[in-house]
């Protein structure tokens, strides 16, 4: 735990004005948050979406992720899409904006590239059409409680501290910020957190040459660079041609003092942001010298923030386990499916992949989005209730869309009926999801 030795500053007591009221308040405008807000709004609920940045998308846009992962279950001969529903709407909107690439197979999986700006615009359009009110530049700093329920979320803004009241709340912050402020149980794998990545896009790339370069061949060339003295902490990574001349790289691995940085330590994360950009400069030099097609490459941009893969994980009504992932678990309250491997960015230059059998998937239960002892609070996204290993599978984009859509419907239904989120029948949510084209899987 961080300690301070400079004394304290006493602040005067204050009354915080209620700035908005809503049926459903969603914290975090990433994939899970946008899906939750829109799903809730489509029930007729008044919905408020809080986002700390000036645009939607979360990791998709602020980190500049570059491809939608988790969409598919893959065999040697087939790529089957196993996440639909709202995720399909985002894909179709990206296609209409000329912001969608082609499904790309790699290793034992596949992903779907997208244009970063098109993603921002697509999500803007979708929330506006659903009549969701979005408040940008809103940082959640606390909550007000009434027994088993949240009464209000406290945010800091350029207008000062404000309160948002709602009947139901959904935490899609990624870091379980709302859950933590409410005092609900969370876990964090201190000493075993996945390492973060500073995403980067290179321009000036011969993408035809890149298309002929296999992932093992790239790793071999980067290992050669390491042998020649380049300090590259990771040599196995994703490099995709986003458009002709433009490559998107998920290749850095940022440590501070030799460890994965604590995402809740202000000083450590400040150092991590700088270290990530320093790594980008080193990788640019190595790619120019060792990787075909990158001889004239330059840095177009990096993500606005470093990409955090893991921080707090909630401890919900059900904790999804490693065994559930690897054995293709089925649940009566399933709200989505996942075939993504347990992808662990641990120590060393390689990424640890634990693959599901080809073509298989597991289900994600609604209970992993619920919190015991809290009647009007849910979670969705990478802070859902899961073990360290299971979180390494369900934290990706498509599953965040699926979890968010389910949480939004549940929260809105509870608010409309005046009941606890725990008392909303899972079958009601499943029917709504399937009516919107979601794939909930089949019994084994």
C-alpha cells in the first residue's frame, strides 16, 4: 500500500449539487459501457453515460487497440462468429464509415481490424440515436450509499464536484472504480498483474512486404535485434496492416523497476507512460533495421494512454474460473460466449497463450456481473467477476460488448420494475439478447 509522509490537508465540509438524475447511470464509455448505456436506453430508460476522456471507446480508441478480438471460434478450416447482438451493430456502422478491415487469422485465432477515428464516430452516432446523454471529462471520485443501494455517483469536472443520482448503476470503468468506492469486494493480483502496452501506429510501411511476413519470422528478426543489443522486452506481438502504408503494433511491454506497474500508483503510472514512449522509439529503430517493409517507417501516433490489461477484478455472485474457460463451461444464466484463449502478458519476451480446443467456447453467466449485497449495482467489462486466468480470456472487446449489453438490459429492467438487479429473471434478459441477434451458445 502506498504511504504518505507529508501530513494531511483538511478540507471544509461541502454539499455537492445533484447535476443530473437518471434511471440508469453507466460509468465508463468503453465497449462495455457504450453497450450497457444503449441497451438500457432502448428499454425506454433515461440513461446517463460518464466518460473521463473526450471521446468514447475506452481501450478501443484511447489506447488505440486496432482490432476487435474475441469475435470468433476458429478451427483449421472455419472461422465462426460467436458474438453478435450490439457488437454486430458496431461492426455494421464501422463498415458504413469505411472503417472496417478484413477478418485476419493469426496463430490459432482471428480478429477484425478497424479504423480508430471511425470507431469514435460510430459510437458517437449510436449513443446519440439511442438518446443516451454522455458527459465527457467526468472523473468518478466517490459514491453516496443508502444501505444496499448506491444513491449517487460523485464526479470531478471543470465545473467542480457534482453528483449524479440514478435508480441503477453499471460499472464499466475497467478498474472497478465504482465498485471499489461502494465498498464491494475486489481482488487484484499484486505481483502477477499482466504487463501493459503502449500501442503505436507506424506510417511509411510497405504493407505488401508486411503481408508476407509471418509472426514467427517477425519474432526471429526481433530476437536478432535483441542479440545485437536492442533492449526489446517483447519479440512476439501483433503487427497488422490497418491501411496501405499504415501498420498497427501491439508489441511493447512496459515495466517499472522490473515489475508490472501498479495501475493505482500515480507516480509509478506516470513513469510507465514515459517508459512506453521510450520503448516505441527503440522499436522503431529495430523495425527499420531488421524488419522488411519498415525501412522508411515513422511513428504516426501512440495511444493517448497506456493500455492496461488487468487491474481490479470484482468478486461477484459467481466467479468465472480457469476451469470454466478451459472446459467450455455452460450456465443456465448465460449472456454471452467466449473462445478467446487465456492470453497472459507475463514476464519474459513471449506472451503465454493457453488455447481452447479448436472450435469450442465457454459461456459467461449473468451472475458474474452481479454483486452480493448490492441491489442496484452491476459490472461489465474487464473488471467482471473472474479469476486472474479467466479474466485473461474475457477481457477482450467482443466479450465486453456482450457483457455490457446484458448488464444494461438488466439494470434498466430492475429500475423499471423497482426490484433488485438480483431479482431480474435471467430468462428475460436472454430473450431480449437473442431477439437482438446475440449468440448465447448451445448446451453441451
